[in-house]
């Protein structure tokens, strides 16, 4: 059966060029693209300098994620997040090449030319990041039980961030959100989210086992995520907030077995748009038929990061049932409406209003939860106070 791609050739080209080039390096400068999976930026820089005898130029992007490099007609991409991010780059560059009259050379390099070492590197980078958080000598991590996952610059606009932890793998910062200290970690992709959460919750469980021996209680962990979603409902507008409560995976839908995975979303309420989320591999390969089928199954949005995070959290709830109480909240903001012609990710958002609304929703929830907790503690203290003679 013939399918219709959500993005036409012009949109694929615009979308790709926004993400692959910058103000100093334009498409005509590049004749070859190299995707280096499993390499951190510093490792790739050193590799390029050794290979060519001098260092590369950094691509100046307006909305960059990984740093990109250019030298002698070649664009170099360090990709260290995981399998999902690798797939997105490969799909994007392959689709972009199909729109060009003169295609660019495209080469995928593994760490030390070994796919196994690449896969291990993805896991090791996440391990090192989490280890430095919990074992790096900063005692705040042992006291912090609230995590906000989302761009650090966006969160810092509304929560005081006295210190940013810069790391080429992933930025993070401790923020003061109206009296609650939270760890804010930057944007994470697909399986990277699950890998990081697996390791963070294992550390929290170890701390919880020690505390359980002291006071017999469970440690309450709160994890909040914000991110872009594609809106599938016809009445949605860019910037609207969405609260997924269940997930259908693209892989299952294509196989004809659309299983529904639970997401216990603490942020969902009767005042917001709640419903099923379609987890997709990437935006470029979305088709109208796939999204229409998902909408027929009551999916209200598409996105790419939540399922891996939810699977990790649900797994940890089973593993650490006696030591951890884990809450998870996800709020998406509509960045595109892929079933509306012309309203795709190729057209960038013209403001950060949706992103800031998502941050505001998380902070408001944290504030209200803290208020309820304090009232409960005060009532408990009063009920246990000795009666006056």
C-alpha cells in the first residue's frame, strides 16, 4: 500500500539543514558527512586533529544539541547518546540526500570500528555521568529526591540555578524551585533516558536501603519530564500542553499488535489534554497513514523519549518496591501538528511559550505537593503532641 510521508521533500531539506549546518557552515561547504557513533566531542576533536594535522571548526548552530565540526569539506557529528539518536541521524541524513541533486557522501563510523564497543560506550557514558552525581563528593545529590528532565536553560528561566554542572555528555544543574532543591538534567534521547534512569534509580535504591535500616520508610523519588510532542487532535495549537497517560509504540502498531503501555502520569488532571501517546522512531519517517491509525486508537500526540523513561521507571517500581516510592510526571508542549499540511517540524517554533508553560506546570505541581506535605507533617505533629494538664 502506498504511504504518504508527513514531510515533503522541501520540508525534509529544511528540517535537515537546520539541524546539520550553522551560520558559518552552509550546505554548499560540505561534500561529505561522517556520523561517529560512540564518540564524545573531545574524542572526536582529537581524532580529527590527528587525522588532518590541525583542529576542526565548530559549526555555529542556533539551536544545537551535539556540537558539530567541519574541516576540509567534511561535516563531523559526534553521537554518544544511544541507539535512538543514531537512528535519527542516519534516517535524517539518508532522507536529506534523496532531496539533493548532488548527494553528499555519508559514512557511519563506530567507536574503534567496533559496533560492540560503541554499544558499551553508550552505557559507560551514562554510568560515568550518574556515578559523578552520586559519588562525586556533592552531598546535595544524597538529599535531592526530585529530578526535572528538560533543557537547563529553559528551567533556569523560572527556577534559580546557582550552579551549572557542565559535562560534554550531558549538562545538569541544581535548582531551587520555591524552596525545593531539584536536580535538572538536560535533554535526553530515547534509550538514553532509560539507561540514565536505570542507573540513577539503582543509586537511589542503595541509599534507600540504608535509610530503611534507620527509619523503616521508603524514599520518595519524583521525576518530571518535559518535551516536544506532535499534536494529533484537530483542535490543538502549537504551544498547547499535553499529558500522555498511556503509550502505543510505532513498532507494535506496524506489526498489527498495538499494545498499550501504562504511564502513571502524576501531572495529568482533568484540566489538561490527556490521552494516549504514539512513540515513534523519528519524525522524518512518519506517514499520514500511521498517524491517522494512531489517532483512530485515541492517540492525542506523538513523541520519541517518554517510552524508554517509563519502562525504566515501571521496572524500578517492581525492583525496589520496598525501598523506593517513585512518581513520574510528563508534560509535552505541541511543537508541530503533523496531520496538518505544512505544520511539521520543518517550521521552527517562533517562541518558547509552550516550553515555559511546561516548566511552569512542573514547578506549580512541585509547589502544591510541598504545601500538602507540610500541612500533613504539621497535622501529624499536632496529633502526637501531649495534651495539656
